[in-house]
């Protein structure tokens, strides 16, 4: 869609060229959502792809994903890590979470990790991925500083997050301790290719990392919920965890009502528990 109110598109090459950012400006990375709907309030786009951030940086301690990393690049990481890092059994989760996004391969080639997180939709597939793997975000401030916080604290509600005017998401950091874990992924939607109604991901940490069992719930809720257990939980413990989610935190839209999402969350959580037992 043409954004006929936009008067300028700028492409900064250095960090200090990103600002100032005002209410009439939008940060552009992939733009797959930005160009999908009218944006009559916008006058300027700031294209951060010109900053040249490496899409993926792998070290022994973590994986860093730039905010401009595309879903195509992220999906391919599953295959690459399966060959190069056999000690990271969580590798398939990158591709699995990409498939949770309702999008064609053309969108995958353009849509970005950062854009998906910053939109903060309940069905945000990158929110599912990063919350399950203890992801932390680095955000640039307009004053030249930055701050770091868990993705579970970043998203505060449906299409809501902690970003202030002028803040720019720079990167996502996934620790090796989470990548060494076994994972189990479950998604359900009203139709085979429909938007995710419930996404439940389980993670069982390696003994060297404490052996925790971590369960994340996204899409079913307006923000991510992550539950930690010292070991594999019982069925009763899963019910107890599910019941701590407030009534007003369950997503209520055309893709599923809250009662259905509550029930399916428990069903998928049981499947995940059984797979990781």
C-alpha cells in the first residue's frame, strides 16, 4: 500500500543519525506491516537497514539476533546449528516459530525479528521464540544510552510495550544455557494456515544448567507468560500455573475466545510435558 502522507525516507549510516524521532516518524526495517495499512499520521520513515547490523552473531555464550534479521535468515539458522552446534538441541525452534507466523515466503524474506516483537501482537511468533529461550532485548535510547530487559517485560499487552518515543530496538540475545535445552513446540489455530490461537513451548534445561522445566504461553494471552519449575511438573502443577493467568490476560478476538484458549493451553502444555518427561 502506498503511504501517500510520507514526505521523506531517510537511511542513517551511523547511530547518531537515527535521531531525532518524533510522533510523525516511523522506524522502517522490513515494513511488511507498516505498508499493509494506511498510516495517515506518518510524514517520515527512518530505514535502519542502512546501519549494517549483522543479522546473526553466534558465540559460545549466546546468539545475538539483530532487529533487522529476517525470518528467512532466522529459519535457516535451525539447519545451520543442527550441523555446527550439536550441543544446542533447541536449534529446531527457530524454524518452528517462524512457521507460527501467518505469512508467505515473500513476507519471510522481508519481515524482521525486531518488527514482529515491536508490534507486540499476541500472535507474535518472535515473541513466542524469544520468551521461551530467555531472550533479552537491547534498546537504544535517543540520548545515546541503551537498556536491556527480558522480552517478557518488554511486551505489556496487545500491541503494547515499554518503548518510549525515540527508542529503537537494536538486538535480541539468547543465552547458550537455553540453547542447550531440549524443547517441545505446540501450536493450534482455527484453520491449518490461520493465525496462531495458542502457542505453548516447553524447555527442559540440561543438568549442567540446573535441569529446570520452563513453559511459555503466547498467542493465547495478550502478553507472554513464562512458568519455571525445578523439574518436570505434574498435571496438577500445570493446572495451577495456567490458573494464575488473569482473566483479562486471555486474548479475545475472532481467532478464538478466552475459554477455548484456556482449555487448549492446558491440553498443549500436557503434550509438551509428556514429550519432555
